[in-house]
C-alpha cells in the first residue's frame, strides 16, 4: 500500500535534467560544509554485515532486514538498515580519538518502509559518528551539535538558491528544542505525528528530544532500538517544507549508549538476549569509545532544498504503477 499527497498547481522549479545537476551541487556543498563544521573524515562503509554480528540497526524494532546467504563465505548477511552501531566499532578500529569523527555514504534497503512522498524502500543518507568525552554526554553538547548541522543545511540552501534563482525558500536557522514529553503536554489530544505537524509548522526548524522511552501517559512518541541512542539524549531534527505543507524529518541522532544506559534500555525493551553479541559486550565492558552520531537523509535533503514534493523526484527507486500514474497526472516527475 502507498499514500500520495498531490499539490494543486504544482510545477517543479527545475527541469529533470537541471534537477540532476542541482542534486550533485547540494550533495557536494553540504558534505563539504558539514564535514568541516563537525570535524569529520569520510570513510568507506559496508552495504551488508554478518547477520550474527549484532551490528545491523533494528530501527524501531519491527522492520525486517533484507537477509540472504553467501555460500562462498558460509554465513548469512543482512543489508544494512543504518550504520548506527557499525560506525562506533569503526571509530575504535581506525584509531579515532576524542573530538575526531567520521561520516559515510550509506545506501540501504528498508523493505518494510511505507511508500509516500517522504518514504522509499531505498535509503541514502550520510551516517556520521564522533568520539566524545564523558563530560560531553549532555543536552547542551547535543544542542550545540544540532545547531551546527542546521547551519550547514542552511548554508547549502543559500548556495543552491544563488545558483538557481527559481528556488526561493529558506531554512530557519534558529532551532526550537522540545522534549517529546513537553510536546505531548502541549498537544495532549493529538497523535505524535499531529504534534510534529503543529510544532514544526509554528517554528519551522525543530529538534524533538528524548525519543524511545515511555511518556507520562504510557505511550511513546516513536520507537527506537534500545542499543544505540541514549533515549534521554537523542532526538529528531525536522524542517517545515513549504511546498509540501508538511514537516520533513532530515535527521535522527543522539549521544550513544554507555554501559549503564544500554543495560537499562535492553531491560526496558525486554531485549537482554542481545548482550550475547560482540558489539553489546564491548559497550558493556567500556571497550568502545563514547560517541555522538546520527544519519542525515540525502534524498530528503535534496527534496527540501530543491523544493520538490516527492522523494522520487530526487532519487531512483521503485514505486507502484498506480502511484506513478497519479504522479504524472499531478505534474510530479518521478526519476
């Protein structure tokens, strides 16, 4: 099943051929600005990991990774869903020190993702991770990191607007920080997605913090795997998309679990069996560096900055035939 939002009178600001050039411009500009702002080095990343490694990202815990056997190797592998845990392992393996970090081009398949204007089974994002000191495991440090990312996105938007004058939207640089519990209390009768709509429409650039744990009414704002983000020190970064008339989540990020928060979250998620994996053993033993990290959607960034209303306008993926026809009828050119 799929859902599709069409915009009456929508006309793309750029032709498909110009869009392809602009996509490269956005990605080149953003990577350069972003890596400089956070002090990151680009490294190579896997498309797949061993199924028995415990390194794949479980996301909200219900998505099924694409899994297959490799007869020549003698074991099963999984297409990565993100590299949240792998990056932390890589930081230690490559000898990164405190204040140093990495980013990767991550390409993934999420077979269970819904299909709509913002979601595709193909996922491309910049996964990044940085070594921090124990004293950096604070909300203030997280906020400062978020603000650097927002400025990088805004700078990339200014650069592409200068090259393509048809693009006129801007990025709000001032970030509104709010916890998921504060958001629930502000909009007690709405669903989590409805709350996101209201807060982002009002403030344009919003970071919703503390996602994964149970709220005071017994619900959760959203699901989070228990073994990478610290649920008290994480969040989602959302921007208002004027052309689409909706919030767009560009990044999920956070300070990563230490031994204490990992054990507490595994227990809360009834997932203590994961302690058998090498990654989890290393975190519990304090053998992996303390880190902050996240992912930034490449196609969603291009969609936002190039003022497109469907992610299929900036990435080549697969879509139902009926959706493709409706997009054609609505003037939405899918790559």
